[in-house]
C-alpha cells in the first residue's frame, strides 16, 4: 500500500489529471490514470503540483536584522554596507540562529525547501559560520541548506595582509562549509580581483568543491571578472560546478565583447544567478537619466543554453527592507525587469526559481519523476504563469512525502448585489476555439 497518492494534479510541463504516488519518502510513479490503495489520498483539484522552490543566492547571516542597530534611511547599498559594519560587532550566536530559524519557517511556508546562503568568513571568530552550521543541522529534515564561504570584505583585503581572509575562508571550509565564494570586483585592483578568482578556483579544485562568486556586482562595464572565472573553470576542469552570481556589469558591457563572452561561458558550463529584487534597487544608483536596470542579460544567457536562476539575495536586512522568502515574487520581478513576457519566457521564469537553481546547487533526486524525493508543493494556481501572476498561495508543502505546511485557499468574499459571492482572481486563459 502506498503512503500517499495525489490525484488530479497539473504539472509545470502542462500535463493535467496526473497522479503522483509516494512511498517511503520517494515518488514511485507519475501517471495519468493510477488506481492504488494508499494511507492518504489527496485530490489536488487540478492545481499545479511543482517541485519545491529553490533559492540559489541568499544571505542568511543578515536576514531579519532590519532595524538593527538602526534603519537604513536612504535604502542605498553604501548605507547598507556601513550598517552591516555597525551590526557585526553586536552579533551573537544565539541571535543569528534565532533569526535564521525564523526565516526558515517562512521558507517552508512558502514551499522553499532548498537554499544556498553565502556566509561572511572575514570574522576571525567565524561566528556566523558556527551559527549557520547549527541552523543547517536543525533544518535538515525540512530544508537543504548549502553554505558558501563568502569573503565579504575582500579575499585579499585583510587588515594584517592578503593571507588573513584566505586563512579564515579555509577554516570555514574545514568546518564543513560546502562551497567556495568570492567577491573579485571588491578587491583593491582588477589584478587582485583576477588573482582572487584564480586562488579560489584552485582551492575548490583541490578540495573537490563547487564555486559561487559574487562577480561583477557593479555598473562598471569594464568589470570583467566573469571572463577570468570562465577561464579558470575551463583550465581546472570545473565545468558545471561554478556559478557567477549577480553579473550586473554585463548589463552595461559593450555588445561586441558580450558576443564573445557568452559562448565562452556556455562552453565552460558556468551557471548564472541573477537577483532581480536587489539588482533593480541597488544598481544604476550613480545614473541620472536614463537609469540602467543593472540586471544581467538573462534572456540572452538562456538562449545560449546557459543555466540561469533567480535568487532572493536579501530579506529584511541592512540592504533590503522587504521580501518574505517568496520565490514567486522573485520570478515576478525578474520577468518584468528582463521583459520576459512571451508565454515561453514566463514559463522560463518559473523554471528559474525551481529546476534551474536545483542544478546550481547540484541537488540529487529533485523533480516530479519516479525515483525522485517526494518533495513538492501544491499551489493555488492552474499553471506556472498563473502561479507567478498571483504569487500563488501554497496550499500544501511536502518533504519526503510528509506534509510540513499547509494553508487554506485564498478567497475573498464579496458583498455586492448582482455580483458573485466570492472571487479567487482565477481566470481561465484557454484560447477560445473559432
Ligand atoms: Fe549577494
């Protein structure tokens, strides 16, 4: 007998009336007509059943610190950086764990069950690393949490010399941090930026780890560290294991140069993570008008066959006072900023918060297929585009076949004579036949 049978679901690829059979924490069958006995049978009522949302770029050590020690009045990157500097000496292990755990509760409620978070490794105490390693253990039954050793103040910019932060970064990896991070555009010179990329990629190759760098988070079209990251990926045989996060300078780069760059990135199988909520608010701040959007070239990268994910980056921290762990909000913003409004492109935006970031993290057993983990979300929407339009309610969230969050359908009751008694803002967009 099955543990769980979901009936009458719609899948993101458009299949309707689908049954999903679950046993021992895994999906054992996905088919259109399945009659089997199960301990629990759920009628999905035609709603979209999707693999869980995945966030490939987050900062969990800063999340939910909004207002500490004061509010970012201007909402700019520079005031955010100085605020983080004021907050750092006041951080405690317990407060970091408490805030991160509260965010993970939000994430589960939003069907966000895998997160890659960067963690600052420039603090010799490695306070945030210790705290997030504890959080990783605590949330493991519900969330795959992947940590990136992020030298936020610059790998080669330590107060005692270029070795200082490199040493703390290696110590963080020794403690079990999963991924090698970097921030080449923040090093003192272009040459130091390129050197940091080389050193960090070599370290990742030695240790068999993945790489994910904040790369070219700048409006300077000459910030071209993605070229070095791509080169080192090829040279060291790291294809498919390296991610360039942000890449905002690519928005401002010369088209001639980009035509050479993108095929090289595709050849090296470099992943890209764009963070639309943050990029649209923090970039272009030195422009008068026209004001650049500062988001990387998502449609062009996808067209070249490069795996592109959308990340949340920040929620209620010194840099961004909004956000709720809702990856559909992220997809919604990405869709608008990149003008991805064709039917196919809107579906790509849904993939950019589900299957694409799952590839970035290298998640095993992800998807709605026999053999995959029984991790999925039933959304109050009939298809991926409607899910983005409504930032759809997460009706039921499952992890390893167990219900870990659920909510009632969102329906507004109306009180107007001659009008329906309620609305859920659904609209059947099936084209009329002529
Ligand atoms: Fe970031």
